[in-house]
C-alpha cells in the first residue's frame, strides 16, 4: 500500500506523514529530504544550482538512507548524519533550483520507487509523489494551508532543530510556491484523484485522523 502526501512548504506534510506512518506501521519516505541532500552535496562541492550536468552526476553518486530515531527520522547522506544540515536557510534557498533539473528528478524518482518496492506499506511525502512518482497510488492526499500558518510552522520546526529562520519567511514560502508550481519538470500540482485537505485550522492530530477516516 502506498499513501502519497503532497503539498507546498510548511503544509505539515512531514509531520503528518511521519506520524501517519507510525500509526499504520508503514515506512515513511521523505522525498523532500532527498532533494535537500543533493542540494547540500552540491553546495559543499561548489556546484552551481544551474549546472545540470554536475548536479546529475552528484545525484547518481549520492547515497541517501533514513534511520529511525526516538526524536525523529535521521537522514544519512554519504554515510554521515546530515539531518540538521539539510534544513539550513542556505539549502532552503537553493533546493527549488536544484530539484527543478530533469536529470536530478529522474535519479531521485528511481531511488524513491526502489525504496518503496521493498516495503509493504509506505507513506511518501513531497511535491510530486502522487502526480509523478506514484501516479497509480490508490490513496493520494494534497495538504495546504495559508502562507502565514505555514510560515509559523516552518519557523517552529527550525527552532526545534536549533536553526534560526530568516526574517522574511512568508515571502520566501510564497516564492518557493511560485517556483515549484511553475517549474517545467514535475511542477507542484494537486494530483489527479487526490483528496485536498486545507489544514490551516486543523491540528496535527486532526489532520491525521481525517486522513485515517478517509482511508477506511
């Protein structure tokens, strides 16, 4: 069983997917963390976000693993725990440009499908999981919320990880929305057949329960 959760930055995809997977006894697959990992590797290698060829090379060589932890899932990149490093403002600013490259997305989509194929239950979240990665998934959801609410959530998430958010988080989120929605490769859309959930005024538990009710 594959459950996809798509939506813009700060819509609660990660928290919802992680908690939902735990309730269902499923594997949680954070596709956004994978693109952030490639972005981090590019930054540390001095590769420009516009250099498609070198970014594809990085995507082909990189190893990305997920490790369960009492405090949340850890992201292991090339053998090192980079959970916090992939959430920095520098990565946040470049990840849209990096993930827009066709070659990068093709490499990551292939890896995402490979991981999902080895588990009976998977909750996968991102921006194109229901539209491109798993278009035939039976259970698809699209989470959204107003920009102010999403900015508040992103700031709280960063603070919990010891990362200071920028001063213009709402603007940055709206700019990210525009970039992700207008990119030529795998744009952010409501997947065909997905249930749209606006969780601006819903708690995390309420959002999860709504999804579980719809799965029944």
